[in-house]
């Protein structure tokens, strides 16, 4: 009888409830891998309610451990951070207690694959598994790309920019290190791969695995579209995440006034957790319905006329587009916001990158109900064809199996 291969999954959080895009990806891929591997799962746990969700992971893992974790205070820049070799955004996740617990959890275990999520956990993996031939990093975003785009897009003070450049300089060194050391890096989109290739050359150890949707949950047949009486667009995402806050700032400064000028009864519905003070302030603007965090986003996908994704900082997950289209909810997005998904402009969704064009795309959906329905259905068909978590998990399992076969 063939032995089931053993997999360690190490995560910087407990990815449940599924309230963030990264949690959706990590949870569903871990669940899918549990069908193909014997999985041990080790998560950093920073929320008191995490323990209540342990049983969800025990359903597809052999062993599960949630390690209590709290970030240390950010170190002072001039007296500590500046002189430390580790980027502060990675160092922020380091704990000697976590290292000790991970040593204990993995002691005596033989794993075919070591799978960890994001660059912040690399120092632990390097310490505990220095010579393992199948170390794999699944990335919710490429730190080098993300921090570069934040620098190029976000307005910051001189000190803020200096600190950002200092951290980016150290991130670049760490990115080059993991390129040399890892057997495989899993990224969310071809733009992530293109960026890494432009900086470090081509590599057959980069694997693009896009994000998908839980089509059994985001099901347009169970939740058929029931549009609101007046035109509405939905923005859904973590409201403290820099790409989202930057995209909303761009939208409200340059696009929203153009839409209201042509359609005074238009409303943007804002949904998400942890809103910044600036985002909370949008509630006071005309044409805004600020909802905040909700237990279930499906009623809002069901009722909104469309979803809008005004992202200018790329890389990483594009889960909300997949989820919305799975609900037959048509999408207006920037090209960057939909990058990495096999979705065609004016077939599956509308793409626009300048304020006037983005506003025109929103108004086009407002004024054309058959177009909304047609593109919502076309988008759903594409999601069901390519972007289910079951299909994506199968792809990842095949790649990991091939990796372990090559090491035998």
C-alpha cells in the first residue's frame, strides 16, 4: 500500500472565519491539500476566539496546533530598527516562544513537504528545516512588489519614505535569499511572477496558482440577483488594507463625483472590517452606504447592481472578483485589479484605468440591465470552469507531488 505523503503547513494566523481574502485562499487550499496529504497544521493564534474554530481544521488535518502569539512593539527606528539586518515587517512576526513550540511540534516528524505562508515565516523555516529539499512558500502577495507599489503610490512624509526605503532594501535581500533556498514559490498571479522574473531572472521554481471562489457558498442559483430599487455598486474588502484604502481614496477623489453628476441616486455600498478613520469618513459623503463588517456578504452581492474594484496597487489576491462573479454580480475593475484572472473586457466584466473611463463603465452598467445580466452570467460561467477551489487545490497537490517525486 502506498504511503500518503506528509505535509507540514505553517501559517501566520488562524484563517477562520473567512473574513479576509487571504484567509479564503489559505483555508480552502489547506482543506484541498488535506485530501491528498497527511497534514500537520501549525498556526500563530492572536485572537481569543481562534480556539473555537479548531475542529474545522481537525476535519482535514492529522495534527493541529494553535500557538498563542502577539506582535512585539515596533522597534525605535534610529536606535534599533535601522541597525538590524532583518526587515522590520518580517521581524514583527518573530518570537522565540513560537520557535520553541514549532521545534516541539515537529520533533521526530518526517515531512515530505514543508509549506509555509508568506515571507514573514521564512526565518522560522530556515532555523528548523535548514536542509529540507522541499520547502514551499505560498504567497498572498510578493513583498518586494507590494512595498514598491506602496512607495510609488502612497503619499508619505519624508521620514515615512525613508523608513519605507530602509525596509524595502532589506526585503530585497530576503527575497533573493528565498529565491536561492526554496524548492517552490507559489504566487497568486502572473503579474507576481513577471515582477520576480524582472528582478531575479526566470525560474522553474515559481508556480502561479490563482485564487478562486467557494462556488458552493457563493452560489447564484441559491442567491439569485434581486437588484435594489436604485443603482448600487458594492465595494467589499478589508478596509485597513493599503491597496483597498488607496483604491477607495482614488475612487472618491476622482470617480465618485463623476458618477453622481450623471446619476444622483447612485449609492456605493462599503463593506469590510477594520475601517481606518479616513474610510469611516466616507460615510458622510453623498451617495455612500457605509455598512462595515457583516457576517455574510452574499445578500449584498445579491442586491447590488455591480461590484467595483478600483485597485492601483497590485499583486496578491483577487478573491472578491471571483466571489462576486460566482454570484453573477457584474464587475467594474481596473486592469490591475483583475490581473491574473482569465477574464475578458466587455465579455466577463468591464475594465477601466482612468477616472473618466471608470465612471463611464459604472454608468454603462447602470443604464444597461441586459448587459449587466449577460456579463454577470458570462463571468460566473468562467469562474465555474476555471476558478473553483477544488480544481485549484488539485493543481497545487499535483505540483507538490511532482516536487517530492523529484527529490526521491
